[in-house]
């Protein structure tokens, strides 16, 4: 529907399908696949895949690209702990040079949410993650109290609300600096 509909302003829509080509096969997916490759739509289409695609034949004019996150974001997230604000700010500055502030904010929120689960429920709260990820999060969660994590998560929610309602005089990039410094 998103590909077939036109904008009221006369501009083409930009549609992204995440992990469509590398995902599981199904009857519904086969029908969508046929529709997509007939190309009877004017909107722009991008396939966003987490892994390299091999053996997938794409019609001319359609391409799939692999998008990778800067590995520094993961070092930044793994270094989150109270009293480590200097190191975290240095890493945050490095991440901001190549990363979008919204993506950094999302990854920071996700990390805090996972740390809350690790602190509150232990490995049971992280069962959807691989074992090495669970171990890293459980180790990192030991540096925090559950109250610290919950307060930080509420602060993230407040920043998100203010950014979306134009109620914040700071840019998101500046707000990230302040959040990290307060940890």
C-alpha cells in the first residue's frame, strides 16, 4: 500500500523494507516479492539488510545494500557506567562524528532498557539475546542500581518527548552530551 499510494504534495514516498530478502520464505512474502519485482509503482524502494546477500537475483534498477553501524557506538554503549563520564563523552564525540543523533539516542535507550532487564530479571530477561550479549549486559548491569537505571530511562523518555514536541531548547546532540555527563 505504501508503494502504490501517492503523496498529497506530489512527492514520491521513500519505502524501506528491512530484512525482507534475507528473511524466511512464506506464501505472503512470495506474493509481495512478485509485486515488488514487477515494479509498477513510482515510489522509491530500498531493501535494508543486516547481512550480505548471496544468490539473490534482483531485477535491474533495484539494489540491496548492507548498512553497518560504526563499531565505536558499541564501545560507547559498553562503557556506560556511573563515574565513567569522561571516557563516555570522548566516545560519544567520536560516535557523533559519523552517526546520526537519533540513531545514537535509540541505541542508548535500547542499552538502558536491556540493562534494566538484566538488573531486574537476570539472564531470564535477556533470553532473546545470544549468550555472549547476555554475559556482557549482566556484567555491565552490576555497576548500576535498578533505581539509577530507571531514573536514567525516565530521563531518556523525557528527552524523547521534549524533542518530538519542540519543548527542548537543546538539540538532540547537545542533550546526549548532558545525559551522558549526568551518568
